[in-house]
C-alpha cells in the first residue's frame, strides 16, 4: 500500500466529512429563515457566522433573490453536492488507483 494513496484517501474522507457538515449547516440556516429565531441565541449566531461569508460572497457575484425568495442556500447546496460528487469522488478514486 502506497503512503501517497493512503494520504489521498484520508484527505478525501476529511473533505467529504467537512462538506457534509457544511451541507447540514446550510440546511439548518435555511430552515431557521422560515421562523423568527432569537438573534442572540448562540446556535443561531453560530449558523449565521458559519454561513454568512459564503452566502455574502455568492450574493456579490450574482443575484440570488427572485420573487422575494433567496435561492442562495440552494445554490450553495448544489455546489457542495458537485464538490462531493466530482472532486471528492475523483480524489478517492485516485487514492484507490495509487494503492
């Protein structure tokens, strides 16, 4: 077993876990937008701090609101799924091939 293949496999696994965690953080943020949460709640503050940089950057690149609905979280979720499917998948496949 190659050390490089093992390392690439672990990097793919860590990237998959990080993207999956951020996927659920985005979903929680979108679900909280349907209710009026307490802005001083530590969980709400964490969700906003974790997602605001990505969503703000996306809003500066392209308009994400159409008809009063913000499609920013949905766009981020599609990008995360793309990264998981292609980048992590190809990295894991490369690690398996090197082994």
